[in-house]
């Protein structure tokens, strides 16, 4: 059976199984998520064993440290995955919400109600946690999931899907609402992207090249999750004792993720004092530094290279960072507009007018004021696990949780009225 036929069959099975979600109560969907969370923790040893096989293959294939970090599961990460499922189960049900309601002059009642999309495909790289995050969010929002992870995480994804399906078999919800699309050929990705009419929505999550490929090639509607060229701007009115930890956390807490900062911008009025301190702290944290000519002149004995135009638009995903000195809030915003990806931008300042000005000029999914870029995250923002972070402007923007995975239906109720 070719890839298109396989994906078509999986989508048909998933759509039929979604009927069990349609008639399941909120409590039953929540119970299913809790069963999944418990099963993941109970079978942690199996999951770790499968993941180690992926890690061994990844190391042998020469995967870089950033990808290996995304691929790696530990006991703590598995617990966090299970806890994420429990957090989603504790959230308000996104289905059946009346978003708009009115009565027409002819007595017809109108209600706009939140409903699932139906069958949603996920295309993602390396990170096996996405397998569970996506599945539980889609399940709780009433959608079936077609999960197409990367071949590098094949063993991890397989055991996680098996564990989740086994857990669902103990509930009123069909295990077939979760389907794993084969990852042994790129043809399965193309088949998923071209399954218009079978699949209602495709969401990519991964590198900029993966996201661009999905958005450009898909005939199925997509939500574009974003590459993250994120910036931290240290204003002249910043509290520098706060600024330094924010910079270090934004870059180093987990450099492989999309909300890690890639560029530090410093106001010229504090640059002579602060740039050497920031460069030393970043260097001591193991960060490779790429500076504009003004900040490079302040580097002294700290190793750094002159940044080229390509550096400013690069999402490193590693311990590398660009540094530039700018003249004003406007100049910082112009730099961000030129090189950013509309993901997350941060300003550190004690001047509220400057903060407000920066916010007004920041065309992005999230703006941070006096805090780390790392907080653009569904779990950190209280959404439980997230399906991804969207930096597009249609339907959903920023961390996407349950409500972003719903659409609406109009319910029109009459009492015999006909249109004249």
C-alpha cells in the first residue's frame, strides 16, 4: 500500500473513531487524559528504553547536540509529560461554549458554539514529548490525531502511542482517535499534506525549513507555528541587576527551543558599562558570541566574532548569540522588524513609556517586559501542554492550547418559520 493510501485509511479510521469523542462528556474526556497520564508514568521504563534506542541511533548518525536534546527523554521529562496531560485535564472544557447568541425579529434563535475541527495532522521533528502533548490537547478538544513524527524518534513515538492507545482502551473513547503515521519515508508527509477532504487541518512543529515546506506544499489548511529569532532589548532605563539574569535565562535555560533568545540589543547610553558585563556572563555560560562592530570593540579579551547579515536572521538552537548596540527603542524595534520572526520579543526597562512604545512597535505573538523570553510557553502560561506556538495572524496566535483547536458551528432554532 502506498503512502497516500495508508494516510487515507488512517484518516478514515480516525474520523470514525472521533464519533466516540463527539458523544463523550467532558468528564469522560478528562478521565481519558488522566488514564493516559497514569499509564505514561507506569510504563516509564519502557519509554526510556525505546528512547535510548533512538538516542543511540541519533548519536551514530551524527545528530547535533540541539537535536539530541530535543530527542532525549529522562525520568523527569516523562513525569513532566504526564503532568502536562493532567494539567490539560484540569482545564475548562473548550467544547460547547456559546460564543454568540441572539433572537432574530422572526423568532429564530441563533447560537454560535465551539466544536472540534475533526481530524488534525501533526508533522514534527525529534521531540517525542510532542506526541503526547498533541494527542491530549486534540483529544480534550474533541479531535482525532494523525501524528507524523520524525524517523529519528520512531521508537519513542511508537511506544508513547502504544501506551496512550492502551490507556484509551480502558475508557469509552476509541483508541483509534490516536494514529501514528509511518515515518520511514518522506512520502507519508506529502500524503498527509495532500489529504484534503480526509484531514481538516495540519500543524507543523519544528525547524523553519520544515514549517516552510508544510505551509508551501500543503493543500490541507495549516496553522503556521513559528521559527523563533527572538530578541532581548536592554533599555537605557533598565535595572541591570534584573537584566543580566533575564539575558542568561533567555539564551541558556534551554537553547534548543523556539522561545530561546538569539540576539541581545543594548541601548548605546549604557553600552560602555553593560556590554562587557553581559559578554563575560554569556561567555562564562558557554555562549559563542557574534557582535556588531560597536559591541565587538567592547569585548576586550572575551572571545567574539564580527556578526554578518546572516547571523542576525539565524535561529541557532544552540549556545550562540548575537549582540548589537542600538540608539533607541525605535532602533531596537527596527532591527527586530528586519530580522525577527514575529515570535517573542523582550524589553528590560523601568520606564513605562518606553515599555509601552516597544509593545506598540512589536508585531509578534508575545512581548515580554522585564522577564525571560522562555515564558512564551503553553504550560508556563497556564494552558497545560501546548500544540505549538503560532506566529501567524489567522485564527490562533501565540501558544496554542485547547481553545485554538476548536472552530464553531451555528445552531439555528426555529418554530416552523420559513423564508419568504
